[in-house]
C-alpha cells in the first residue's frame, strides 16, 4: 500500500517521523510540502498556480499512491487529489468550524481577506465532505466532527512523538522558580486564555513566567503581560534543540489555552520530566493522567492556577514524581511506534472498504 502525505511546512518534521514509523507496518509513505506541490488562490504568484499543477501530476504519475493524506483540509493539494479521483483522508488537527468562525470575527475583516477566507472555507468543506475518512487528533475532536458530519468515517490518529529526541541537555539562563509556556498565538479562540495570566502574574511576583512562541496575536498578549516584571517573552524557539533546552530549564510547564485538540507541547514537556499544568479544555485531558502526570485547571480560573502552581513549587518531590510519571505516560500512549501501528491498521481498514 502506498500513502502520499501532503503537509504544511511547519508539520514536515513530525510527518517525516510518521512516515518512518508507519513504513514498519507495510505502508510505503512519501511526504511532501503541500503548497510546494500544488497551490492556488490566495497565493500571490499566479504563475505558481499553473506550474504546481504540473508538479502534482508528475508526482502522482511517478508515485502512484493508493491513498492521499492531508493535514490541512483547506489545501489545494487536497482539492487536486479529489479532482484526480484519488481516495483522500484528512488528518484534522483542530476544530475546523470554530477556527473559521474565530478567523471571521477577528483577523479576516477586510474585503480581500474575507474573500480569501471564503475561498479557503469552500475548499475545506469540500475536502472534509468528500474525503473517504477523517482522522482526528483526539477523541474530543472526533465527537466535534461527528456532530458536523454524522455519517463520516472518523477515527483517532494521535500526534506521535519520538521520546529519544527528548533527553537531558544544556540549560538556559532563566530566573527560578519559573513557569514556562510554549505555544503560538495564531488562533484567537485559543490565545485569549493567556490573558488569564494578568491576575496570576500580579499575585505571584516571585515566580517568573516565560512565554516561548509567536503569531499574529502576539501584540495583544504582550501589551497586557509586559507590564509585569515577572513576565518575559522569548519569541519562537527552534525545534527541537532550543525547545529541549527551554523545557529542560523550566520548573513547571503551563499550557494556558482556550481550546486545544491535544496539546503536543505538554507531551514534550512531560518527556523532559516536567510537571504539567494545563487548561481542562478540548482534548488536553487526553494528554495526561490527571493528578499523576499533570494537573488540570478550569478555563478562566486564575485562582486555581495560583494554587496549583504554588503547590508544585512548594512540593519539589511531588513535582519530580509527576515529571517522571509524565514521561512514562507519553512513552506508553504517544510514541510513534504506538501511533503508527494503530494508524496503519485504520488506513488499511479504510482502504479495504473502498477497494
């Protein structure tokens, strides 16, 4: 069986890991950058629209895939796959419908950007509707998809991780005790929960909070948090080297999100044996064994954040135990070998139904 994977640039590192892992289970896999192979509006270079069509046709002729997997439902790569009548599978990483709504309400306000969003949504809805199956990043997201597409073949494909990449390394120069956040500010529905930190920073002046990440909503967050001396923004860190150093150095990892389908950064922090505190939202609870490998906070509850962070800072032995159990939990549930084996079984079953 041949599987062609068209993925976004930011996810290629993980997709290549997936390809290597799934090859052990009788699936020949090829990973490409979707926009490099096939693009269209709103790409600025119209000439690319025609040139990439030839790239796509050549790729299909040479590789001859049985299935195509995309990680972005709004990609022209997925649309081209449907037009070529090749079975399409969508790996859905987020709540597509909420993300479109948030985008419409926030950053897509000019006529041009609204038309671009309408165009992307048109492609996304078509790919989701006409795909032969959707693989979701969590059980929580599977429930969301089935509410929108109740007759769709939906299965879970967790984001895998390679535990061997997460090992002891050099330390960064950070002030302790400290709490580290590692998340981008791309989707406002997720990002705005970080504003909860204003109350936390004010009540915990002796704890330094470091944020590593970036995105279009960066200024909305920094303009509010920079007022506190115990907050520092580090920008986006290179993955995995600098991320590994960062997670090695911090005392506690915090995932402060308004919605997340799984929370992969919390898995990386757990593999670095850091206690994780995260918002109880979306699929985040699936990423930990609550009260054993991590702690969960109700959305918007700043007092609960203060209490649980304080508890971990003042109970170093409990923090250490939680970090060690977190690594074991992630190794057992999210290692690429486990994820690839389950995904191979699902893909073969999906393909058999249409063969």
